[in-house]
C-alpha cells in the first residue's frame, strides 16, 4: 500500500481579534505580566487616548528604568520589581485616569482625591496640556514608595 502524502500547505493564520472596548472605552485585555499586554492595551485605547497612552508609557519608562509592567483588571499597572505597583492607568469615556497608589506621599499632591487616603489621581482629558516635568517627578517619587501588591 502506498504511503499517504503529507500536505505541505499551512493553515491560514487567523487575524488577531481586536480587544473589546468595555464601558467608557476601556480596552478588555487579559491579565498578564510584561510589556506586551501593556502595549496591547495602549494600541486598543480609542482615539486621542492611544497617543496619550504611548506618551505616558514612554515617560514612565524613562523615569523608572526597568519598570515592571502588567495588565490586571483591564488596566496597565507599573511597578518596581520586588516592591509592588505604584501607578495604574484606566480609560473612561471622557478622560484617562492615572492612579498613584501612594499619591498622598507625593509633592505636590496630584489633584484628584480618592476614597482611599493613600491614593491620588490625575485625570487627563482631550486637549489638556500634560506637564511632563511634573508627571515625571510624580512617577519618580511614586516609584520610591512602598508599592501595591496584587495576586495573579
């Protein structure tokens, strides 16, 4: 009996599915550690928020070399290895919220208060001018604070 020929054709690659946008335009990205899921989140941010996400990510990387990145609960988190997360980003309908988890220890205080006495927020709306020097100073200060640790 002759041997069966094996097909050399490869199955076509499936196109990558675009992440679903949740309420307020927040991208739904699976929990994962590393730069890749954070970049997937940023790439899925709608409209003007995408450019802002890229800008924030670059500023954070420059301010904290070797920053640890992850996506948890559909939000990029930034931390210091062994010290936990110090900052998170989340998309809302009309703004992007940056959460400094130990923001109450920053000088000057980021403008947005929280129910958590340690957390402070920076809300960035379309057309707002981002004070990159101040943001970078907050990021550096926040990275030196005890971070927020989360389970997988």
